[in-house]
C-alpha cells in the first residue's frame, strides 16, 4: 500500500484513529480527519483537515482510502457512503498489518483476550525475544510498524476484524464465544462469524489455536485452512492439543510431547487455567521451549481489574472484576471466588441474556446490589435467584455492601455491563471502586 501523496479520510479519532493519523502523516499522506464529537483536542493531531460533528459525505471527495476506527459501527453513514462510491475502507488493524514483516500472533474471543495477549508477550520476553504487545488493549498496532520486533502479539476485537482484507496472523487464537455486543451484532452467529475472520487469510503454514470446550469455537476446526492446535480440559491424544492433569499441562504437538508445570501459576479460576493453556499453545506453536513457558507462567501476576484483589477488611475480601463487562465473564468470576458473595453489577446493558447468571448466583450470591442504567432490567431478569437491592451509583453500592457484609463474605464487582453511563471505561470504574474500598 503506497501512502505518499494519497488522500486518506480517517473516521473516528479515538486512540486507534489518532495513531493511524500519526502514521499516515509520517508516510506522506494528506489527511481528512472526522469524528462525531465536537470537543476533541486538536493540538495532538497531525497537520490535516479536521471535520467534527455530524458526518458529512462530502469529505470523501477525492479520497483514495478510508481508515475507520473500531468504535465506528459498520452501518455509519460515512462508511456506507464510502462503500457506495467504491472507496477502499480498512481498519487500523488492516492498515498496520500491511507494513509489518514480523510474525503476528493475534488473540480474539469474548473473554480473556487481554490476559492471554499480555501473558504470551511475557512468555516471549522470557524466551529472550523482543515482542510488540498491543492492539485492541493498546498501544495501537500501527505504532509497531517502524519498530524492531521479533514477533507481534496483538489483541484483536471483533470490531477490528470487521474491516480486514489481507490480515494474516501466523498464529491466531480464538478463546471463546458468548453473548456480547448485541448492540452492534444481530445475534451470536453474526458476532461469532466476525471473530472467525481472524482465520480468513491463513494457510497451511499457519496455526489456529482453538478452544475444544467451546462448541461455537471448536466447530471451526473443520473449516480453517491452517493447522489446528486445540486447548481444553479433556485429554486429546490424537491431535495437536494441550490439556491439564493435576498441576501440569500435557501437550502433544506432532512428535513433540511434554509437560508444563502450572503449580506456580497464581491466577484464580478455571477460566484463567484455560487462558494459560491458550497462551502456552501459541508459544509452543512459535517454537518456545516448555521450560521457558513454565517459568513465565509462574511469574505472571495478572492484569488490573480482572479478579484483582483489593483488600481484606474485617475478614471480608473485596475483589475488582470491573473488566467483567458481559455475562460470560461474570459466570467465570463467580466460579473463581469463594462464597458467600455480595455481587455488585450493572451499568449499560449490551443486549445479551442475563439468564446464564441465575444458576451461579443461586449457588454463591447472597445479595446482588445492582447499579446504573441497567439495574431495573437486570433485577427483573435475576428475580428469585438471590436477594436483590438497587442503588444508583457505585459509591452507594460500596457503602451498602460494607454495611451488610459479614465475616467470610466476598464483595465482588463484576458488572456484566459496560461502564459508559457513569464512567469513561471499565478501568475508571475499577479505579473508583478500589479508591472507595480503600477509604472504608
């Protein structure tokens, strides 16, 4: 893709769009930058024509390329107008990948993407390699283009995969699929099909790391053109696979067989053991020695706001799982923590079904404190599963939890919703929660 002298329209000026703008400007493109917001700070933007506010298709006149940001929906008027005019539309992921020569390991799935991405990066660093670690969790992939790296480890969201063309990871990991983003996708099939595009351009020299325990993921083993390496909790001796047995992970990769100890792996929950298997499988496919993987697993302490222990006060544990923004993540969190639980949940509904929460809530939760815009909807869906109280804000929820918590309880923030009614993102929500808890 030649950029010098080309006119490029960037749609959306979040982190991804701004990174793409900087890259394109550095490579000689003429930029037209657009965003629906009218109060963006222009000081950090490269020299360009900037159009803020309602989308205006006239900005496409003379354009050679359109680069869209992940947060911009597929049916945005400006993108529809670009396609009608037969302009090439790509995302920042696709743009970056066309300028990257290092092998790419890409990780997608509903839950666990960031953990596996960072963990795989730590494994490669432990192996003495120089990996770039970023993508959807930041920094943007395009910032890797001019760096010197032995490998690229990229978290990849469904939003990013909507606009790929030739994106071709050497190793592609699909962790799991559950209800999420139904404010953007028609149903689970639509959502899952977009995620499966991560394998679209792979061939027999590449690897697909697939979850054998997730039927919606494992069924892809029959259709991908790449080599399949399965991970799951049931032994599978007849194919490239990895599975746990006691305190080790057994693996079989052609003639290469062995074990990786997870005795020192500190992240709680069955889902995190699955994350460890996925990262180990990807590392094995990249020729990393199993002892190196074992050492990296033992060193890894996890990421913020993912079942992060905040404090213990009066024999009550407080856990921050603000990254639990969908039902599947909350189910995993409830499995990982000790009962009885006081669950703080709620925020902005994402269109999924709260039904799968009922059984684990009945088993473990003695009180659910629901907050935010979705609290009435969640309360109706979970009625009868446990005692439910509703408050407006996170601060009220923490105060109420502190009032009713008893010795041995776990207070768990795991919202099953996005944070945008009261916070800019899940990280801010988690930081506020931790500040409130430490102030008790």
